[in-house]
C-alpha cells in the first residue's frame, strides 16, 4: 500500500514516513514564511528611511526658497555662480530627475 500526501504531493511507503515528510514540509514552509516577513519588514523600514530623506530635501528646498525670496525682496536680485562638480547644490535635483523621472 502506498500513502499519498496532499501537502508534499508525493507517495510514501509508510504512514510514519509520510508524517515525517509532512512535518519537515511544515517546518520549511514556516521558515520560508518567516524569511518573507523579515524581508517585507526590512523593505518597509528602508522605504521609510528613503521617504524621510526625500522629506528632508523638500524641507531644505522650502527653507532655501524662503531665504531667497526674502533676499530678493530686500535687495532686488540674487546672483549665484554655480560650479560643476560635487559642491553643486543643484546636483540633488538633477540626480532626482535623471534617476526617477526618465
């Protein structure tokens, strides 16, 4: 007589063999579920970090706009020399549009 397990979709010669295989199958399924939940939690946490960084950029832009507006109101205009390279404050915006919009 052969024993068929609906969980493992395999045939076994004895009931004990079948039960042991199903127990191992359940353990593996639990480990896989735990692994997926851990990955999902980590992804959620890191996504929150990215959102916070983006919010910080937006807040910095608002502060910049406010100070620029006040300066222009007081003095009429503002001149800024922008150099290429790492020190360029507009690289953040260029990077954002280059990486995420197109």
